[in-house]
């Protein structure tokens, strides 16, 4: 992150305007400042360097930390996060573990995915979680230097352990492997770079140690040349400084320099970077499902026909049914769920359409007070068998499905299905399961569509169709269709 974002995030870069290295250390210097200097860490989290407290046990996955203030650089588990690779042990023998969870009630404990092994439970044993970064350097040259060297110096511990791969409190560790330095792209004969060189604790200035990373070039150099792609891999982030305050960045001052071919400093700028804990965001998600039925207006194309009447979320008002023509209506059904194994939607009717609350007994009632469930053109349609139904000579009521939006669901069938007694011409229908028809086989609620994965607004049309016979008694008819959506968690 660049300097403009540091105040917001405390993990970016400040260019200390007008401050050269000599000015920073109070010594006289004739060097100039490079401009637009930035040093960015790809990962600005602090490394963790703590110790076990008392009460840890072999075979337990619960880890208790020593939380004595400033006894160790890291004392609180809030500096860790789930999935962090962590090492626990002593005397240079550190075993690998993974953080499984951070305690919500105890700020000084966490759990691991594996139980603690023998030798990894004594109070004072090391607890290490290394955070490493790719460091990216950007700058604009101030001076044209022939055959020069760009160098960045990163604060290092004065002790010899600053290159052991273990985080250092208040300093960057060099690591135990050779660093890969990606130098800027060549700019013709002006800057012709050779491979970068990294040196652990390679420079000391006023008793302060620095890791050195350089990119040397041949060529004339140039003024006001912009570079933004010098990178260093696997820089090990510091552990917290003494008296570190959680949520407040520990700041460090790398030095960016341009040297001549005799390694004399020509230009230099001190910058500032901040390193701090990641912010832990927690939330709980309940098993959720939403299911919605919506009406469809008259004149909308569904299941290959235009609806002849409009519907609402709670009503399908066919109005006056005809003897020689179908009446068409539709509704949309929509499901959303976070169920990992998806959902299923079933449908059932309380009885067949009846007049004056007459019970339409059985699957094929004979009463003229019942508008029967249609049996299809070949007479085989029922609540779980589809059939072509294009002839108005076959009377009754039925439904079909239209996955117009192909939203990810799997319909039980569609009006265009070409299977069994449906020929794919566009009139494939089925009966609703009839809860009243309790004689064997019992007509249980039947699946109409489903999914095996989470769903975001899965939707389809349910298309209703009816036509009556000349013997149908005049009057008002009704029944109730119940849709049930069930999520699978």
C-alpha cells in the first residue's frame, strides 16, 4: 500500500519528505532524495513469537500461552488466525502444528488441529508463527549515475540470529535460504540490470544493522526515471516490539539508496512501513432457506402458451372455464438456500377441484361436483407419471413446469420433456398428488424441482391448465395446492 493509504490501514508506506539518511541520523550529507519512494509489503501481518504457559498437556489440542506482559514478544492469541502454520518446541527442535481455532473467551489460548506431542508442552517452550512478505520497491531517480547500484536496507537485529528463519522482535529476519530479487526491467542502454544480490545484516549505520538487497546496472543512468518493480521475496516480518499495542502498527524505517560503482552513496531516502495484527472478523451463519411464490400476469408466455388469466402469490383464479378450449395460468416459485446439499420442493393438493366443499373421493371421482385431475391423452397421467395432454377432449386439471431462466435447478420434468408418454411437442403435464386419495397407493407430496448445491434465486414457472366437460355442474370450484421447500444441510 502506498503512502496515501497508510493513515487508513496502518500497514502501508510513508515517504518521509525531505528526510535523507544523514538528516535522519543527524549527520551532514550532500546526497539528494529520490522521489515517489515506496516500500510495500504483500503481507503486513506481524509474525508471532511467544511461549507456552503452564498447564499444557500431551495429547491435548488446547494451547495455553504465557501472557506475562513483555516476557515474550507475542502473548495474545488474537495475533494468530485460523489456519496459521505454527511451530512449538524447544532447544531448536520445533514441531509443526496448525491453528484450528482462536478462543472467543480466552485471549491467551488457541487450539491446534493435532494434539500436542511429548516435549511440546513445557512452560517456556517456543511458539512460533512466521509471516513472510514480498517486498516491492518503487521510486523515481533524482540523479543520473553511470554503472550504479540501487539498494534497499531493511532493519535487522544486531544479534547473529537475524538470519535463522525465526522472527525477531522489532526487526526483519533474513531467513535461511537465498532470496530472489527481481530487478527492474532494463531500459535500453540507460539501465541494464544484472541479477540482484541479498546480504544478511550486510550494512551497519550508526550501530544499526540492516539487511542489504541490491540491483546493480550498467549504462548511463538517467534523471526522473520511474521504477516500480524491484521485488524481494520471503522477507520474514518482525514479531511485535516491546510494549506493542494491539491494533497499532509497529513502524520501521527502510533506507532506499542509489550508489555509484565505488559504493559511495549518491542519493538516499528513508521511508516508513507499518506492521500489525490482522483484524479478526467473526460472524455466524444459520441454516437458511427462503421460498417465494409470485403471481404471473395474463398474457405472459409460459410453458409454450400465453396465460389467459393472471394470478397472485396466493390465488389462481381461473374464472369461467371453457368446454372446448384450455384456460392457462401460471405462478413462479423461487428458492434460495445456503444448504450445502441443496434443497427440494414438493407439491400436493388437498383434494381435486370441488363445488360446495364436496369431497372428491379417490383418484378418479365420478361426481359432477368435481373437476377431476386430467389423465392425459393416453390416459396414463397421474401424480408421478407425466403424459402428453394436448386434446381438449381430455377433461380436467393439471400442471406443467417451465425452467425458463435455467437458474441452476433440476425440474422433475418440463412441458417440452420427450420421455415416456410425452412426445416433446410442448404439452407434457402431470397431476398434483391428491392428499384426499388415501387408498393405496397413497399419493404423497411429489417433488417438482430440486438442487444438490446452494441456491441463489433458483426459479421456475408452474403452469396450470384446465378444461371442463358438458356434464360439469355449474358453480364455484376450489382446492388448495401446498408447496414445501426443504433445505438439505
